[in-house]
C-alpha cells in the first residue's frame, strides 16, 4: 500500500515539475477525511516567515492512544527532493508538496502523551515558509504516530493533511503589525478545556515562548465578543488581560481563567482569539502576536434552539447593553438608586421597533433583590435604528437583608424587525451591592476611674459587629490631654460576633477639665480602606503624683512629736468633759423616770380606795 502511495506521489510530482505547476496547484483538502486532526480556522502565512498551524487532535476510537505524537510527513518531503534532483537542471520545483524550509528539527515529533477515547487535545506545529513558492493554497502533509518516546520514533497510525494559505511577504509590514522573532504557542501538552452549562468553567491555558529569546512585559489579551456564536462566555470582569513581567525562551506559563458559560450557546468547539503584546528587550518597542485557542462547550444542539424559527431569524436586530451606570455609583442595601442602561442596536443594517424592555431581578430565597418603590419595571422604546443607542432609567431599591455581593438584573427584550416579528432576547447586567458596616460597644469599665500621674488604669469593653459584613483590622485609640495616647488592636470581627478590648492607660498630667477621654474605633473594609472613627467617651480623673512619706524606706528617722496646735491642743480636756456630761445626763434621766413611776403607783392606789368606799 505504501509503495502504491509513493508511486502515485512520484507521478504527481513529476507532472507538476514538467508542467511548471504554480504553488497553488492542489485543491483544498476536505478535513473530514482525516482520522484525528481538525483545523477550525485555515492558517495563513507569508513567504520567508514562520507560520503556526493550530489543530485539535480528537481520539474518536474506542480505545486509548498511548504516547501520541504528530509531525510533518518526512516521506513526502523526501520524495519532493528526489523528484527535483532527477529533473532537468533548468526545471525548478514549485513546493506544492511541502511548502516549508527543511531544518534538522523540522520533522521532530510533537508529543501529546496519552489521549483517552473520546477526548481531545490542542496541538500546534511551527515552520518557516519557503521563500521561492507562489501565493496560494497548499496542503501540509502530517503523520500521526503512537508509542513515540523519542523525537523521531513511533508506530505509524495515520497520514493526515491540512490546508494553509500563503501570501508573498513585502519588505514592510502592515501598519500596527510589528513582526518579531519571538513566537508563542498556545495549548501545548494539554487537553482541550471543556465545560458544561451552567457550571463555571475554570481552566488554564499553556502559553509557551517557542523562541530562544526572552519576552518582556508580556500582556495576554483575550478577544471578547457579544456574539454568543463566536464567544461562549458571559463577560463579567472588566479586564481579561493577564500580565507577565517576562517569559523566557522555551518557558511555558499557565494563564488562568474562570468563565461562566452563556445560557444560549450551542455545543461545540469555539476558537478564542488571543493577542499577545510583548517587548524583545526591557526598553524595546511593543510587538504583537495573534494566536487561537480552542475550548469545548456542552449545552444544547442547534436543532433544539431552532424548533419554530425559520431563516428570518438571521435578519433580526441584536439589542445589547452598551454600558450602564448607577446613581449613586455605590449601591447600598436598603437604599434607593437610579440605574441608567445604555441600550444599543448592535446590528449593522437591521432596525428594531416596538421595543419592550422588562427588567427582572435576581431572587434569593424566592425574594427579589431589587424592587421598585413606584413605577413599572417595563419600558417601551419606539424604535432603534442600526447602531443607535437609547438610555432607559429606572429607580430601584436593593433589599436591606441581602448579603454583600454582586446580583444580576435580566433585561428581557421583545421587539420587531422588518423580517422578524416579536423577537425575544435576554441580556444581563451585574450590580454590586454593599452593606453598611455597623458596630456598637458594650459597657465600658474603667478600673480605677481615678489615678495619679504615672499610674495606670485598666479599660475593658466589647465591640459588637451588628452589621452583615466583616470588620477587618479593628483598632481602638484612647486620646486625652491627661493620658498617654494608647492604641489597642482587636483584629477581625465577623457579623454577629464581638471583639474584646483590654487596654492599660497611663496618666501623664493632672486633669484640668471634666476628665473626658475619647475612645476612637476604626476598621477596614475588604479593599483595605480605613473607616471614619467611631467616637466614644470615658471619664478618667488624673491627680497630682503623691509624695512618698519620709522614712518609709528606712533612710530617715521618724519625725519628732511636737505640741498639738488648734483644737488638738485642748483634746485632753475636751474628751473627759464630754464623758462627764454624758454620765450626768444618764443619771438625771433615770431619776426622773423613777419619780414618775412612784407618782403613778400612788394615784392608782387612791383610785382603788375610792372604789371600795
């Protein structure tokens, strides 16, 4: 079989040589005839320059393939050389069989490792286009081998072909396109990332600097699109650029992405275009390279989407959210805000009329996050010409009970186009909702509440997080004229929990006022922004420092006893006099009581005698 194949190619080559066939002699090859390799976008290159062929290798067989490798077909290149060598000296071969320059590494294996049944991997091969070939389409011969352990071994599995478009290079490049010697390859040695709606798709993309030079100040930019047929992910972040200070020659970096799959995309492979900007030296000019990376999406088949629609579906207008803003810019839970949506007809030549926009809020536990205090959630716009933009304004209120995060508002669209009536679409905007940080303090204990200069007192109290957001790096400062300023670190306080303050305050000067000391409580939000201080007050009196009693340290004798002064001088006379007065008063009282008792008894005796008579 191999001999027949070679004979056919010999004959084909001879015919091309004799007829001086131009470089584009081959017709385009039907890639569906390949067993393993598919190319979603025909590669293009220029004579004398490197070209990279991005491919998807899929194992459609029922068993795993071990140590798979793909390489340029050496046999066809060798046959081309022999045909040229045997031809007349004046005849020149056009390069239609193998359009690349041959070096010592041209036919090395590009290893893919083990590929399980039903799985896919992305692969790319790079080569320099011959300078002497004509402009046109060429077939690139490939060979798939298994059990490849070295750079040039392996068991033959399949011959494959891909198409490539070659143009003549000019002495100057197009404006804005700076061709450099540094080349990048995407997705080497990794499976094609795949995701299933509605799961979030987390994946890394391998980016290799395939040159021997170091690339500096590298920006990997993902090309975005509102068209779900071209870009299968929701655009949630404002920036999908990944920056690297340097990527060395031959070095591979993993570029991480986390993407939400669109609800309306179809199952299949999607080519994602990446623009890589870099410098070939630290102070060199910015250069650009454009590469393609494939992802696999599993959602719904096209037959499910097109049940009741016809060809007119292709001519309906496409209305998108060109941007939006909120007034105020920061939306807080429980507060009203105004949302302004910039709705644009992104169609190039299809107008839309009788447009109805209906706003639908995301729900949490069956309750809408955003509500309207008054008015309607539906807005009507009479018409939007192709490329025209209209602003719609609504006043909303975010629920006071929601957690601090981003919530979605879905804009349901219903409109007419000249060839499509009652078209329905949905677009979504995401609005971050903030929660107001709240805290209070428990009873503040100051023990003792009076100290002298140089002494300390202990201040203790709890700080309660009564809000719904975490308070970061809580700090407490004690400020007053009569104390040394003191700071106490409390740390992070979760919602519904408390942090305890236990601080020692030192008196530095006697209190000259009411003894008020300020307690300043601050914290940080999730972005590290420090809050305005929450002020509390405590009362602390600071007195003059007490002098030490002489002789307490044994260094001096006790002071001599001196004569008392003032009232203390007559103390020895006053105390006995007071005792005498108390004794006389007591005796007098007893005498009077006894006399009254005897008089009462005499009266009672006389009354008894009278009664007897």
